[in-house]
C-alpha cells in the first residue's frame, strides 16, 4: 500500500485485493419507501469484484482524506474504486496527480482549458491546462462509505 498525501485531498492507493470478495446476496429488493412483505431467503452469493471492478488489472481502491468533495458525497474515510484504463471525460470524478501529489476532483473542460473542480465551496477550481506536472491517474467508478 502506498500513501500519498496532500492537505484537504489526500488519498491512499492500494491494489485490488480479491481475498474477501464474496458476500451473500439477499433475494429481494429493499423498499426505500413503504415496507413490503419480506421475502426471507438468500438468493445466492455475489463476488464484489464482479460488481465493482470492470478491468481487474487497471482497478485500484483509493482511500480518501479531506473535505474537498463533500458535495459529490465523498467523505474522509471513503473508499473509491478507480479504473486507470478509462479516459476521463468532462464531468467525471477523477484521481489526478498534480505537482507530485494525488487529489480527487471533478474533471472539467471549458473552452479548451482543463480544470479540476472541488465539490466544496471552500475551495476554488484549479486550472491545470498549462501545469507541467498534471496527469489523470484514473476515473472514479464507485464510492464506498459506511453509514
């Protein structure tokens, strides 16, 4: 496991560990409105890699530290699933390397310029168009957080 830190936006990067990936799948949908009669049975087991990982060789789990992405529902301690094989598109949430540090932000293209937008009004967007040290490290595909 590697730890790279940057104030308000640090992430911890680890490879996709498949040792604990099968969990029971309940055979009924859970109502978010009024309760429905319970279907009290176990349907099968699911492999979390099948649900969360599209490209195993290019997927990493990233732990978040900081508050710059609160508006996107990303909080300190959350785990991001990041696919390095995907090409970042306008509006994607990405993990980027900026001047030697990892950060998670929204990827925005406006009139030929590239910005990293935080999802917290305390922080300003960063124009990375002409930075020498900027690289899209991967595209966030899933956010996992405890409730």
